[in-house]
C-alpha cells in the first residue's frame, strides 16, 4: 500500500462499494432493521419473557449480541458476494483488471465495502435493540475486535463465493445451505451449555460459536468460550481466507480467461 | 527503435485445446493509426485481451512502449486505454461515477479526474448527460462513454475493439474526427473493425489476422496498390441494349447503370471512347466502395489456400 496509486485505487473501490449499498438502502439497510425488530419482539419480548434468564441475564439481553452478529455476518457476506459477482457478470470488473490495480487492493476495497455495510447495519440493529433492552457494555475492545474480524471474515467469504460463482444461483447456495444453519446453530438463541455434552463438542467445530460468544462477552461479560480463543480463531480464519482469496485472484480464477 | 506495441511469437491455447493464436508477430509504431482486421474468430479479441491483461497468454512476449507485459505489467497498463467491444460499465452508475472511478483505478486523484471528465465528456458530447445513469443512454452514447472512460488516465496507446459497431453514419463520422484529432495529438491508436471503409479512412497501417496469425502487415497505401482491378459504377442516359466494351469487363445493372472492372494498367480512356462510339452518354461515375473488402477476402482466401497446399506438400 506504500504506492500512492494503490491507495487512490483502494479509496476509489471503497467509495464505489459504499455508494452502491447506500444507493440501494431499501434493499441493504432497511431489511435487517425490520427482521431484527421482529426477532426482538417475538423471541425477546413475547417468548423470552417466559424463558427467564440465560447465561445470568434476561433472555432478551442474551440474544441481542447474537442477533447483531447475525446481521453482521449476513450483510458482510451478501454485500461482497452480490457486488463482486455483479461486477463479474456485467464485466465491469474488467475496469479494474485492465488498470494497474493490485490484487490485494481489489480484495481490500471489496472487503472494506462489505465491512462498512456490516458495521452500519450493526449500529442500526444496536439502536433498534435499545428500544427493547438497556444496553450494557463490559469490554468495548472485545466488541470492536470481534465485530470487525467477523465482518472481514464473512466479507472475504462472500468474495470467495463470488469468484467461484457462475450464476446468481451460486451466490445464494452457500448462504442458504451453510451460513444460515451455522448461524442458527451458532449460539445466537441459546447457550451451548444447554446442549448434551456430545452436541457441545460438535458445536466447537462451528466457527460462528466463537464469534457470537466473543461479541456477547463484550456486552454482558458472559461467554461459553474463552474470549481470547474467540479472537485467535477469528484471526486464523481471516488469515486463511485472505490468503486463499489473494492466491485465487492472482491465478485469475473466475475472473481472467 | 521503441514501438508502441511489439508482439512476438504470441500463442494462446484455451482450456479445451483451442489454439486461438499460433505465434503471432506484430509491431505498431509510435503515433500510428493502425487497423487490425480479420474475420470473426481470427484471434483479434484474444490478442487485445492479452495486451490489456484480461486474457493470460500461453507463451510469447508483449511489449508496450518498451515495457514488458511479464515483468512491468503496471507500466504496460498505465500506457494503455481500452475500449472493449461490449459495454462493460456498471449500468446503474452515472457517467461521472464511471469515468471518475476508472481514473481512480489508475491512481488519478478525484479532483484531477473530475477536471478530465469534464474535458472528455464535453469533447464527446456527453457532458449534459453526466449525472444520468448509464443504462439510460443510447447505444452511440454508450460507445462514446467507453472512449471517454479509456482516456481519463491519458494513455499513450488507445485500443478500440470495433468502436463503431451499431453506430449510425453521422455519429460514426464524428467519432472518426475525434479519433483522428487525438491521434494527431500523439496518441497511438489500434483499431479493429468490420467496416473496411473505416480502416481505409482512418488508418495508415494495417494488419490482417486469420486463424491466429498475421497474414499481412503493411501500409494502407501499399495494400490498396495491390488491387490490380478497380470497379466503377457508371450512370448512363437510358439505353435499350447492352453496350459493347472490349477494354474492360462490363455488367449491366439496369437500363441506365453499368459496372465496369478496369485494370489499372488499362486506364479509363478506352472505356469512354468505346461508349462514345456507341453514342452512349455517361452522366456520372463513382468508385465502387468495396475495394478493400474484396482485397481483404482475397488475402484471407489466399492465406488459407497457401496453408492448405503447404499441408498437402
């Protein structure tokens, strides 16, 4: 990034990406606010009041961090997956490929756009949650670290998906069949300590458990996973996904003939 | 001597085994206006794809203003502006966003990019549309937008892949004027086209490519000199029977039009003498504008025949 050309190019891609999701705000920013409001009303207020405490706090307080994280995951992933695939499909990705834009700049630009949308949605959902439950913060550093690392990881995931995708169907398969089950089983709605020991062990292989719990720890100071383990897992996954994306883009997989 | 483009032994074999380029050699001088012609599937777009880094080559070397594509790819990219055959901009972005972003990819600051955007969008008659989304533009405007976009980083080599396809005559002529002007200002231009008249009007040098190889690389003048026979269309006062012309091959089109194929060495005097002798009045005459087209077809056919005979030998 020392080369000033790379920095200008990075800024350009990032601005372009942010302009895109802000232009279509009705599709990108409103739906998570509505969906999460429904979750808060149904699971938090109506059903949650009958559940009682979980992890030492009210059920509503317990699910808020998980639901924010769920929005972050979905939005970071879908932003990059659909934007990069559209650029590939409409061939306007060629605008970058013919220019002296480094592969790393393309990755950082798109991922930066996905992270920006995820963070904006996280702020919106957090503000909405304020109408249902008072917000408490135990560790702001943990909140920021987990949300940024998670958004980056799923933005990278969306990029990888878009690179391999050949049709619009291919960018909905992973979210539907992999991401949604992993998120719902990732401790958003329950503490894994409620599960039988076998399923507790199985859950350890679900990376989303680490993200949700690390994030929840930042708010309520309660987690099924050691916070530092959560950060370490996130760092490892980010490093693997980034390396893979960089290698594939260098090879031209899915983007160059 | 440094060339704007120097290609040597360029080969491309696609996955599946199709050999699109079979050792292509090509040089384009600095400041040239060069036409690259060839039938569909000859390898023109593959060649342009490789030069502009959209297609990975199998082997061979490509140099742009002396910079090697393999080792100095960023310098190569900085020197090239590409106008592709198909519209490849984001249809939902405004013209201004498209051109300013493109400049940003080349490291041009937003302030400078906006100044240049004004300059080129004005020159190409698109300034009034700058805040419109690209999808609302007409086909001709979209083509001009792609030219403006390719010029924002002020490249020294502009490559246009069929820039006037589907553009009406009036607009085509204004695009020709624009391209001629920027060529005079020092931009080397390489153009592929199916309109041979366009190549004849604009280009000084020409390369004909067929089946992945260059079969002709010469000046437009030298190429046209290869034509031994030219066809003229003569408008006559109405005649009742076909005239007899012995000095040229004649075809009667209707009762007041004939076409004559005249050998360059023979000249036109004898044709006129013969017509006068038969009391036939010539009202007007024009050159049939498919000279280059015929030559092009002949060259491609000759190239294929010589390859076939070499294969049988």
